[in-house]
């Protein structure tokens, strides 16, 4: 009886070993094949799913960002400030008049020289057609035109110096305006505590006040006209 039990136990043990042997072989092949697959695709980026590297829905990269804080922004029209403040407008208008006058005189000089040249050309053609144009007469006309050209050049040089002087006045005015606006903003900001100022100028006309509460232009005008800032 004991021999039969031992024989049965030995047989069962052999069966179990047999099953384990083939099962472990299959798993080993699977792992080995998987390892080979990984090795073969490791250097080929085209076979790797990009979503496995970074998912667009992954919010972990954005966790460190905070919601933007609200900023208080004021609006200021420089053109309106200058227009409504007599002490500033007088200086600006004077510079504009000087530059316009220089431009008008420049046109007059050029047109006068051109008319003289055209008149002398017509006169020379008429004398030549009548056979009255002498060498001395032609030379005299050339000297007259040349003298007019030299005079025009001197006048243009003087105008250039005047224009440069007007640009220096313009720069001084701009500096003074910046100082006045800066002082005004300091006083206004002590009350409003703004973060930014949007400034509208002649060359920057894409800024508009959508809320009158943000427009500090009128306050600035009153400060300058009352000589609180100067």
C-alpha cells in the first residue's frame, strides 16, 4: 500500500515538473521576444507613439502657473492735453508756424529759380531764332542763371540751419512735456494706484479709452492749467 502511494506521488510530481517546464519556456520566449522588440524599436523614433512621451492633455507642466492678476490701466491723450493747455499749445503752435514758414520759403526759392531758368531758356531761343543771340549775350545769360543758383543755394543753407534750430526747439518742448506729464502722473497715481498707462499720441492712434473711468486726460489738463504741475 505504501509503495502504491509513493508511486502515485512520484507520478504526480513528474507531471507537475513537466507542466512547469513548458509553461516557463513559453513565458521566457515571450519576455525574450518582448525584449528583442524593445531593442529593435529603441533607436527608431518613427515607431514610438509621441503621445507616450507627452500628452497634450497633461496638466502637470502647467501646475506651476498662476492666474494672471488684474491690472489697473489708465488712458491719456497727449494731443488733447497739449491742445487744452494754453501754456503748452502756445509753444507747440510757435514751432509749427516756424517749420511751416521754412517749408513755404523753400518752395518759393525753388520755384523762383526754376522760373528764371525757364525764362532765360525762352529768351535765348527767341534771340537765336532772330539771329540776335551773340556769344557774349549767351554767356551773360549763363552767368545770370549761375548767380541765381548760387544765391538759391545760400538761401537753402540758411533755411536748413533754421530748420535744425526748430528741431532743437521741438526736442526741448518734447522733453518739457514729458517732465510735466511725468509729474502729473505721479500725483494722479498716488490716488489711483495704476499699474500701466496707455498713451495716445499723433503717431500712435490705435489706443482708445473704452471706459471713461480709466481716462485721466481731463485730470491731467486741470493739473497743468492750475499750475499744480509745471
